C-alpha cells in the first residue's frame, strides 16, 4: 500500500479503476476519484449490481468489490492519470464475506487445497498468448442480412511461423506490446509471428505463480486489445477466426513446486517426469472432456480443436507431439524447468476458472494415482498411431461431459454445484443464441 500511495503521488493520479471479471470472463470496471478510493474503497469496498455480472439473481444483487492492492497497474488508455486494480467480490455483510462463486476466489481455494493436501506449495505457469491482428474487422447480424469481413493485409501461401519483416507487418506492434506489459510487471520471454499467415501473433510470458498468472491474463487481454485499438488495429483471441488457417490457443506450460523443489522432475522418469507429474497428467487426461467446458468455453473453440493444423485434438500425451493435448517439451535441460504443456485451452474462457479446473483435475489424478500409460493415453510417439479418445467436438458435448463428471471439482468446496449449474446454463444460452441464427455457410449449401 505504501508503494501505491507513492505512485499515486508521483504520477499525480486523479482516478482509480476497480476491475473485475464476471462469470464468463468479461472484464468490467468502475472509476473512482482517488480521494474516495483512499478514504473509503480500500477498507469498505464499492457496492455494485452482481446480477449484471451474471453472478446472482436481481432480487438479491447487492455485492461489493474490494481492490487487491498488489494487482495495481498504471492504465495508459485513459486521458486522466489512472491506476487500476483487480478486485475480489464480497457479500455486503459487515464482515465482507467472500462470495463463493467469485472466479478469483475459486482459484484461491484450489491453490489452498494443493497446499492443504501436502501435494505442493504452488504451480508455476508459462502461458503462450496467441492472437490475430486485423487492420479492419466488421461483423453484424440483422433479420435480412449478416456476416463478417476481416482484413489483415498480410497473407502468403506459406506458413507464417517466425516470418521475417517486411512480411511480418506487426513486429513493431509486438515490440510496443512487450514494452507496455513489462512496464507493468508482466515479464516476457519472447514474441514472434505465429503459424497463421494472415496476422497470427504470439507473445510468451515468463513463469509466474498461480494467482499472478490468472491476474496477468486479465491484464494482458485488456492491455493488448486497447493497444491494438489505439494503433488502429483489431485484436482477437477467438480460437478460430479464419477458416483454413491455424487456430489460437492459450498453451499453458506448467510445473509444480514444493518449496525449492520441482515436484515434476525425476531423472529416471519418462521425459524426466516424476510419478507425481505422471499422475497429474493422468488427472488432466481422465477429465479432459469435462475440463473442456471451462478450458474451451465457446462454440468457436471446437472449430480449432477439430480443425487440424497442429490442433491438440487427441486426448493423449507425448514428448514433442503438438497434436496431443499434453506435450512434454523435448528441449528442456534444466531440472527446475522440467514441465508439461497443456495445449487445449483458449482465452474465450475465464482465466481463473481455467486454472482452477486444471488444478482440481491434477489433484484428483495425484490422489487417485491415475497412470496415463495404464489408461492408454500415451505416450503417443512415432509408430504409435492409436488414439484412445479425442477432445469433444462441440461446446454442447463438453457441457454434457461436465454434467456427468464434476465431482472432482467439488472437492472441499472449491467449486460449488450452483456455480457449475450456472456455468452450464449460461453457456447453453450462448449456444442457443448462435445456433438459432443462420450462418453464411448455410446459405452456401442450402439456399
């Protein structure tokens, strides 16, 4: 708090934003004069309508936002000097009780369970942020017309991976983005043009602890989208915005620690993975179909998972295999960086719930000693063509899997049954919205 007050004074801050995500993962904000923030909001929070965040019913919708001071960052996209804070969601009682369906609280509970069960002290995550940039984006739907038009002014017949300038038209945008992120404490490993030739990009960030990784994901999406708009560009994290081109994911490199020890490392294990790591993999793959309801939370997600072009459609694991749901990087030499890469998630979901559901599946695998080899999930290496199962082919299928397989999420009250039921209801409403409207492809085939 002392650092924040010094920053407010040195930057002559006039306003403070409190930002929070709703259940699906959309970002909201409320702006306060800095004086009110210091006098009242830090201790008492700020009241808001929880029904508009899709959290509670309108009849009992009073809730409270309380800032998490360590998440503060200078917001460069407001004309008035502003600092923004991510928040936690509380009930309006005198004790400001935590709200059980606050996505950030769900992640905190999964993280606490990891420690309570003496499985590990934390998980470190190294996310790959993939996205598309377009110079123009138009989309609309009306009773007598509808469609979309995207223009990147990039595009060749070649794979775009690591493309060099001048064909890599957005290299300077990525340089500006990295500068923007690092100035706000989000450390970047590298950036490059991704496989999709029509404007696909990647920025990979360095490993951070669990809660910070999810907080950073919220900040990265906010900062990159606003930088794009300020630059006259349009940025999307849609998993499959373009037919026939590479899909966009949120690949999550991860390893578990206990103090200073990497719990996932063993000199004698397959790809230097320990028995704990293998059981963790077993949990992720065993629950992969129900996990998809959170890790791949849009109808568009499944156009990526079933669309080829390095799509991680196979519920399997292997060293160096990018078609598997879990890949073990083959170039790691440092025992403290031995890790797995979960390739299925994308950022159309809620980052807090994505990480929380992954942790719960991993904990279940460790506690039940689920062996992915014995279950037939791999390793899927050269010469082993058999694939036991594929990822769900639709969001509807993933939601049905979640209905049938969610007990592991309810362990020690980390997720609640009302949250899962609310999630399924919300997502089925999205499906209905999309499926009841004709698409351009239907006109091509049926008109």
